C-alpha cells in the first residue's frame, strides 16, 4: 500500500505548494487599461482589403490594413474613422493627436482652438504610401467615387499676402482666421487635383463624386468672397451660386442621382428704412 500512496502524496504536496506560490493579479483600473477592442471594420468592395482599428481602453489607437489572406499588414499609429473608396484603391482616415497631448490640453483647460489638431491620412492600398494633410476638422468621401472633401479649422489658416479679385484667387486663396468659416478642399484621388474654398461652414458631396455643395459665411467687409450657398462641378471645374446672402445654411442633401439639392436656410431679414 505504501508504494502506491507515497507518489500520490508527493504529487499532491507539489501541486499545493505551486498553487500557493502563484499570485493572483487583482482586477483594477491598471488591468482594464490594457484591454483592447476592435472597431471601425471595413472590407473593400472587391473583397481584397480589410481595415480595422485596435483601440485600448485608454491610450492611442492603431489602424490595421491587411489583405484578405492576412499575409501582410500595414499599421498606422493613432488612425481612426477610416473609410475605403468605392474603387477599392484608397483608404482615407483621421490620424488623431497623441492621447497624452489631448489629456494635457484638457488638464490645462485650453480653448478648443488651442487643442492639437487631427491629420488626414490617405493611403494607396497595396502600395502603403501614406499622404498626410495636417490640421483637419472633418472629411467626407463620395460613396461611389474616389473623391474626398475635407475641412480645415479656421484658426490654422494664414492671411493672404495681398488682395486679388480674380476668380482663381477667390477659390484658392487661404482664408485668414475667422469665426465665420474655414477652408474646404476637395481632392480627386486618381489625379491628385485639389480645389479649395474659403469661409465654409457646411459641405456635402454627391454619391457619384461629381458635385460638391457648400455654404459660405464670409466676413461682412470681405471684397473677395460672397456669402451664400454654392455648387461646385468637380469634373468641369465650374462654380455656381445657388442662394445669396449671409445666413445659416444647414442639412445639405443631394438625391441619389446627384441632380437635386435640398437644404435649410435661416437668413436675417433686411432692416426697414425709417423716415
């Protein structure tokens, strides 16, 4: 009996000592901060590319671009809010500032204009070349075309060197800092052609990427730019004013065919002359 009981007793003793030597890590905030989640998943229309964002509970996210076979991965630090164009050739995303920088700005109670700005990232899928456009407030891509429009914060823009009343200057001169609006740019990714407009507050692309509607609220004394609602024909490079005057233009919506535009506008009534 002793021959069989002795090995079993030794085995139990070794297991008991080993179990006691293992320290259990408490579940506190330090453990939660290390947990990660997957978000913002997209698959290209041709099924070749997959993108997703790995997000920690606290800290900087990371965008991952991989092919369908998962044979290669391209990573972009701090990238989020990613989209793939309809032709499956480009990925467009916002690259956020460092988490620590945003946290410090909040601690120091800085004004929104003093916070670190997002960067627009554009990647040609398969080539993994990353183009960066700094200081971006928002972006939109056409649902069925490789066209992207993006809005830059007004506080990052510089004042023009001299006044120019030509049509080219009105469309492409960078606006000075103003509370009225910011600089809107539209870029055709296949050709790289870019056009910019001043003092923009709202904007919308058609699904086919052929038209861009945007509202302008220019400074009252501006001689270069007129307030109103515009439609820009991207292919023809022509600009048309739809509604004139300063106002609060909102809810810009094109129909699916890109032939009709609906919007709401609140304009200040004209002052009546008194005698």
